[in-house]
């Protein structure tokens, strides 16, 4: 009897340790959510009804391709080893539902749970939801979640109506579904398109491209910035928050500066056969799409090497924190630029625009950037191992890894030719870019309070 009791105690203690381990890091719940969602999406895409009947000659969808497509949808990337046009309408509905769930992330799960009467929101859910907002605008998790859901559905609904009207005028048969699909795909920065050639045939259609760019930019600004803008325009706030001003300034600078550079580089090359208006539109869309959206207005393989490098830089930067966009985020780049160009005061703080950016914030930005670089280099090295080296492969491998890691979806026609190992590497890169660096590779660690003070360690730098 004593041995039985001792065994029960040990098992209960073991379960307690496991529970305590999972309670230490909110990121583990986020990991579990995305992994379950990818697994469910893979199973649904493998259903025979998800594959277009007219594509039976191509054979059934392979499990690895289903996993790749589901991971790309949940991670709102847009890369695919098979054509989205080869899926049936059911398969395309499954894909866009995965994009929507993955775009909202853990917010969707928390919102559904909080809708249950009597449900008490857990501490980890409060922390995750509050991560979409900055201090001073909103602090109630339930209200934050409701605002995010309402704002997302409202913007996507308006985008669907505008795109449906544009597609109808362009002669698209199933214009209503196409409007819905592309609205969700653009706002969630996914880049999927049910058209066989993507949106490239409509690259000269200014209304369609304008709506897509607006949805992409809004999805990449972040919910806090959109609500902040709405409150400012409604006269409920005297001025925008410091975060919103930085995000808007960085976003405008990257888009306009990128468009100007693309037009200067490609006006006599890839854009040579276009009218002046079409070339400006193509340059602007090429600058907006790498903000983790992944729609291909012009063939990426036709860009000059300089334009490919510029596209890669824009993909790595991505959108704003607290948004659906990926990348290392515009605020991180802003903090890194400050750390490089400005000297901190005695406490390490940097003053800019009548505000003080603390040394802690600067340190977080630098550490986040270094983690991103390390993970990116690991993914690049792994893809070189699986795909080998050859003429033209180096650029394609680096471009593909940036696109996957930043959850963009642009490609130099390299995705379909990936080996089985290469597909697994790209899946891991997409997962890392979407779930987050801390959640994936650097779990939260317990803080230790030291009872003693150690002497300063002097290290020469430079």
C-alpha cells in the first residue's frame, strides 16, 4: 500500500512539474495552437474533395505538399509547392480559413473562450492579447480582443465589396468569392490567389491594385495604430501615440523610398514596355508587396540583381509589431538605426522627438535582431545542405529563405523545385517567422535574484 501511495505521489509531482513548466512561458500555448492548426489544415487539405476534379490527372496531393501548403497558410506566407488553382472550391475555402485563423493567431482562440459565460481568462491569455497593444490606449483583454476581431472583419468586409466590384468590372466570373478570398489574403498579408497566374494579369488594373495595396498596408500597420488613427480622426485624441508616429513614418518612408528606387532601377528594364502610369503603379506595388504580402505584380525572376536585393531588404524588415505582418518589424529597424547613429546618455537612454527611448528597449531591439539573424543564417545553411549549390541557386536559396522567414511568399520560381528536405526547411523557416523568435528558439527563462553583487567584467570592444 505504501508503495502504491508513493507511486501516486511521484506521478502527481511529475504532472505538477510538467504543468509548472508549461505555465512558465506563454509562448508554449502559442506554439501548440499553431501546430494543432497546421495539423488540422494538413488533414483537411488531404481530403479528396479538397482537390479539383479536373486535376485528377495530376494525382492526389502528397502529404508533404499538404503540410507545406497548410503551414504556409497558417503562417500567412503564401509560398506553395502546388498551384492554388488546382484546389477545389472546398480546398480554397479551407485555405482561406487557415489564413484567417493564422492571421489572428491566438487572439481567435482567446476570443472564443472569453465568449463562454463564466469563463475566466487565464494570465497567459492576458499577456498575449495585451501584446497587441501599447500602454495608455487599452488595457482590458476582452475589449482588446473584441476590437481586433471587429476591426479585422470590418476591414476585410469593406475590402471584399470593393474587390468584388473591381473583379466584376474586369470580367471575372466568380467575382464575389474572388473578392472575399483576396481581401482576406491581402489584409492577412498571405499572398495566396486562386487565379492560375495569380494577380499578375491584373497588374495594370489600377483599382484592383489600389485596394490590394490598401489592405496590405493596413494589415501591416498593426491594430494599435489603426485604432489610434481612428480615434485621432474622430477627435477622441489630441495626437497620435509615439509608437503610431514611428510606425507610420517608417512605413511611409519604406514604401515611397522603395517605389522610387524600383522605378529608377527598372524603368528601362522590366518596366520598359509599360506606360509611365503602369510603371509607377508596378513600382509602388513592388514596394508594398514585400511587406510580407507576397502578391507578385511582376515576375520576381525578371528583376535585376539590385532590385532583388532591395526586395530582400524590404521583406526582412516587414511590417509593424502587433500586426499580421512578419519580418523583424519596422520598430526594430528604427531602434537599431538609433543605436548605430546616436549616442546614449549616462543611463544608455536615447532622446528623440521629445521622448526618451530607454536602454532596456534598445537592448531588446538589438537582441531581437541578433536572434533573427542567427535563425535566418541557420535556415539558409540548412537549405544549402538540402538543395546543394549551382549556377543561379545561391540567389534563389537566399531569396526563398528570406521570403519564408519573413512570411512573405515571393519566390524566384524556386518553391516547386524544392526537395523533400528543402520543403521541411522552408516549413521550419515559415514557422519561426510567424510564431516568433522567442517562442520558437529561446523559451522564457526564470529570472534569478542574486544575493551578491559581482565585480564588473571589463571587455575590449572594436
